[in-house]
C-alpha cells in the first residue's frame, strides 16, 4: 500500500519504522521522484521529526 500511495502522489504518514528500515533504499528515492512527503504518525517518531 505504501508504494502504491507514493506512485499515486499521496503524502505518507507512517505509524511504524519498519517500512523505512526494510524498504528505505527503495521507498525514499521513490518518494523523492514523486515529490511525496513521508511524515511520522506515531508520537515518538513525531517528536524526533520535530
């Protein structure tokens, strides 16, 4: 679902870090290519992001 949303140009709110840990080398360049923002949805990750 994350890749499909990125390819559709939708900004992503991630509630876990596994997507970026496992797929970061693929997901991050794809998000950059489609000018998609990846935002933290979890309070702990949001605190780090801020």
